[in-house]
């Protein structure tokens, strides 16, 4: 019989030994001491057969117990309720993520679902009849009493840790979810306990195979005799064998894993698009993957063993390789340009590459790993895209076609990377070179007939790009084209306008081995589309320019014509209809000025109305303001009729339907009593929005009329002042002499009656002298000295005098003084002004009336007002206020108000009058600038 030791390996779950596979352990005398066997348990198979029979018996019971209302779930076991295959798959996925062994066990201790349990449990504990009883007892007895939702940690009777939680269905405990076969980290293993367990199970010795605390197998020896006891040395021997066996198993698996990893790495290297090469420390090629060989332009045989920079000379890169080798530090680059000196047709290429050192156990660099990814197309695509955007910006920002085309010829060729380019225009029977890059200047302007330009004509017919390279160049192109452009390979791109090819872009490589990439063709197609749009825009721009020039000429002619017609209108009003007809003919041209005309009307101070069919069609803001309306809809012909004096409205009505302009002259309209407005009215027949209508132009001349009146009054005052200055003294001197002689004669007269006559003559002379004094005060050249004065103080000083005069007439005076600043005044003259206004007011009131003197500040003015309670001023007198010698008093001179106006004028003040049946108020408005002047004086 063979004398060897057989070990069960947990990594071989289906390992089965026949009964002949037995190994013996002998004692010193050579007698058999023990047998080493491995058990292959069929308990699981037996349990499955038994379960199958039980399930067949309960097939009818299961759906009825679950679905029927009167069914009792207590008649079912856990296996009848759960989806065993589904839970098995779910637990398997969980184990792959967490590596935690799990199982679902019914109350009889039978495992229904399980994953991750090691062979020591499945093939020994669960298979050996005695030990299996321990497992069932642990799973059923020790796990009892776990409250729902909690777990219990316990040590099974096989001396390993388990954890369990209850499965509750319908309030009943039907099974447990268990996990186990644990040793805690740092927990010492009691080999004697396992040996005792083996002896109690009719095994002499049981030793687990451990690796990093995990049981990966076991050694079990059966007893050779009834009372055989292993010595301590024999036990240590088996333990040593177990340790060596565990190491051997692990090493075997490590070796296999390394082999698998090496094969996987090789497969990855050979199947990746990344170019990978391995060089020795002298930078000679030792290995290159297929991608590297294909991208290098050399065969594998030409690469292996060659010095890298003999094949790809580049001083900068050679220095980089040496630095990585010498420092042991890897380097990485992004989009690094490289030119193949031995393969110039490839042009400038771009690479993302990394160079990493390979080190031995002593950290010495023994080789270099070079990995490269070509990003040439990406960089070229980005450059093409940027150039296209730049050219599109130029195309969209200018209408200068020559500037666009020259820029395109240069920038497009540089972006594509070709040596030469041209843009050729298709004419009647020939093509002409208009724009060039990289070609001799004499090529510019050359012409080629259609027979010479086969490629261009193919492009014209197909309206598609045309490319040619290599040997096909000599077959298709004529020698003159090849020689002129130096063609090795070539691409033609059509430029179309309204589906007709009008131009072509020619891109040329001198090297026939260079072909045009897809992104280059796509760039050229998009650029051609943009140029097509630029050509069309240039054509439209030229047409627009000519149209604008023609329109400008027409507008100039129109302006001249309008000026001529305007002059004719000024001379002969009867030609207005002809002018309107002419404007109808030129309506389209005049439409451009309509907006400006409307704007002029909108901002005009004159009121504009358009009436038709007794309806107001249009009003400008000045018209709404004149009649105090907010919008046109509020107005109608009745409104105008009510506002205009009836006689004039009848005159307006008489002109309705007239086809000629009518000037109605001045009209007074009454907005409210005693505040009339004077306006000038003109009526012009017009066509408004296709409807015949009358346009009323109303100019408010109220202010102008008031200004004319004021000028006339001032002229009269000026005249009187001049007269007063000229004759005042000449009159007063004789009167003074006469008064003196009368006083002398009065003193000598004894007759009382004659003395009374002397008093009358002297009083009349004094009265005449007073009139002359007032008359002289109107002289315009009289100097007035102004100084900062309080207007309220002047009123206070006059109040006793004025109040006494009022009381004598059974009247009263009230003061209503506001908070006002000091202003520049002549106190004497202001006293005279106030006295004149107050006495006029007192004389205008009946007994018992009241007069108010007040002041206040209004905006930029200081206002003095005198308000009486008389009957008001009659309109015929109101118009002549301030005119010298105009009075309503029996003994008045008519100079009092004239003097007031003169004093106000000298103070740069203004007098306003508001009168009505309830009385009259005089307002004297002093400008605030007098206050500023006063402050400056201060």
C-alpha cells in the first residue's frame, strides 16, 4: 500500500478520494500508527433526495396554506415559503462584494441557502455524523431566543464563532439567517481542543491548514487501534506538515495567478491602441507591441536591438530619456510635437507619451517603458476648428471680398499643413488664379482653359471635392498644371453661389505620399460653404450699394424738387393741389421723412388737430395741453365748438369743405372766465390715413399779445418819463414862486373871505406839486440804490399808518407774513409801492371790508401780495392797468399804479393781477437772484 500523505485543499472544492487513497503513518518499530484519509461527504446529496420527496408530498398543501384565508402558515416550513434559487443567487452576489459567508437555516438545522462556507464546515463538520450533530445543535439550540430585529453572537460546539438573527413570518419564528466559521483577530488557536474533538469523533488527529488566519484545508487521521495515543512529537510533526502544506498550496496558487497575470498583461499590451515599447538601460529596443511597430514605420526586426535615437533622432528627447534613466523618475508629456526626419511626408506629429523606469530589487534602473498615444489628428482638428472660427469671424465682419479671399488662401493652407494653396475664379471659358500662398508671384493672374483643368471640371460637374495623389497625378493632370503648382498630391474644393460653382480652392502637397485626412476635407468643405456665403453677401452688398447710391440720387433730386415746390407755395397758394398731387406721386420716397415730420409736429409748440366727419382723428401734445385734455379720445367737434367764441366758430364752419388753406387770424378762446387765450388759426385740407380731413394749426399767441401790451405800456411810461424829466422842473419853479407870493399876500390880507381863497389856491398848488412829484418818479434814468432789506420789516413799519387810514374809512387791514429771506430793495420806493397798492385797495372796497397784506416764498421768488374785498376791476380798465392818467377815481391822477409798475421794473420785479367779483389781488414777484446778490454783497 502506498505510504503518502493526502491533503484536502479548499481551492479544489470537488476533490474526491476513493477508498483506496489511504496513507499510513508508522511508529519507530515500523508498525502502522495511523491512517490519513479524506472524507467525501454524501450527506448533502442524501438531504437533497429527502427534501425532494418531502416537497412532492407538500405540493398540494403549499399553495392552499399560503393563499386561502383559512390556511395556517404554521403547517408550512421555511422551504415552502422562500424562493430558494432567487435567494441563493442574491446571496452569491452579496458574497462576491463582501466575502462574508451566509446561510438560511430552518428550525430543524437544515441549510436551505448558503454561500462562502469553507470545506472544514461543508466536508467535515457537515459530513461526519457525530460532528454534524454538533452543527445542528448549534444552529437550533444556541441560536434560540433571538428577538426579532436583533442578532446573537455565540461559539458553536465545533469551537468557531457564529452569528444569527431570526426570520419571522406572520409573527412566527420559521428560521435563522446565519454567518459563521470565524476566528477573531489575535485569538489563539487551541490545537488540543481540535485534537480532542477529533478523538471524540473517532478520529485520532485533526489539524487545520491555516493561511493568515483563514482555514484553507485540513489533515485528518483515523485511529489505527482502539487505544492508540499520538505522542507530542508526532502531533508536532503533523502540525509542521500542515504548515508546509498550507504554504505549498498558497505558492501554487500564487504561481498560477502570476502566470495568469503575465498572460493577461501580454494580451492587454498587444491588443491596446497605445504604442508600448521596452528598452534596456542603454536605450536599445527589447520589445515593442504591434501598435508601436505599426506606428513607427519600421518592422519589428528593424526595431529590436537597435538604439532608439538611431531610428528616431531627436536631441531633446534623447536628453529626456537619459534623465529618466539616471534619476529613476518617470516623465510625462502632453501633445509633444515630433518630426520624423526619415519620413518627412508625415509632417509634424503630436504625441501624449510617458517614460517610466523599470528597477530591480536594488532599485537600480534596468530598463525603460515607453508608452505613446498619437494625438496628431486631435491637435490638427482643434487647429482647423480654430482657424475656421477665425475665418468665419473675418467673413462675417467685412464685405471686402479681396481681403477675405487673401486671408483664406494663407490661413487655410497653414491650418491644413500643405505647402501651397490658391483660389481660382471660373470665367467664360477659363479659370484664373486670383489668390495664392506658397507659390511664385508670377502664378498670380495665370489662366487655364477648361481642357487644361480636368480636375476642376470634374469638380464643377459633381459639385463635390476632388482629391488626387501619387501616380494618379500624372495620369489625370496636364504637365502645365503639375509644373505650375508643383503637385505631389492635391485637393480641389468647390465654392458655389446659387448651386453654381464660381470658384475653387486648391490645396497642394509637394510629396505624393501625403494624403488628405478626413478632418482636413471636412474643414475645406465647411470653409467653402462659408466662402459661398461670403460671395453671395458680397454680391448682395454690391447690389445694395448701387441701390443706395441710386436712392441717394433720387432723394437729392427729391429735396431739390421739394424746395422748388415750397417756393411756388410761398408765391401762389392756388398751386397747393398740384403740390399735393406731386407728393402723392412721390409718396414712397417721402415715406422716409414721414417719421421726422411727425416728430416735428409732436414737439411743436403749436397745436395740431385733424378733424374729419365731426371726429378728432389726431392731436399733438401741444393741442391736448392747450385744451387741458389727456388723450385724443376725450375730444370731439363739440369740445372745440364749446371752447371757441361762437362768432369765430361759425366762421370756421363756413370754410368746411374748402380745398384751399384758410387763415382765420386771431381768435379768443375761453378756458375759464376772465382768463381768455388768444390764438392764431389756420385750416389746411389734408388726406389723413387715406381719408379727406382738415388740419387745424392753432398757435397760442396769448403770451405774445401780453408782451406786446407790456412793450406798449413801457413805451408810454418811457415817453412820460422823458416828458417828466424834460418839463418837470420848468413847471415846479414857477409854481414855487406863485406859492411864495400867495403866502406873502395871505399874511397881509385882513379880509377873512379872501384868506379862504388864498388857502384854496395854496392847497391846489400843493396838489399840483404832488402830481408833478409822482410824474417825475416815472423818469427812466432816475438812479435807485438797493441794499439788503427785510420786506416784512417795511410792512411792519407802515402798518400803523395804513391801519389808521383804514379805520377812518370803517375798514380793516390784516397781515399775513411768511418766512422770507432779505432781498435787495430801495426801502423808500417799496414803501411808496405798498402805500399806493393799499390805498387803491381801500378805495375799491365798501365800508366794513377787509384788506390783506402778505408775503411768501414761491420757488425762486419772494412774493408781496395785497388782496382786497372789492368788486373787481372791469375788463376795459383791466386791459389798461399801469397806463398813466388812467383812473376810476373822481379826483385821481392815474399815476399811482404807473408809479408801482415803474418801481417794480427798477427792482427787476413783475406785477401780476388776479381779479374777480370777490375782489382783486396784486402780486409783486421779486426774483430770488436779488437774495444771492445780497449775500455776495454781505
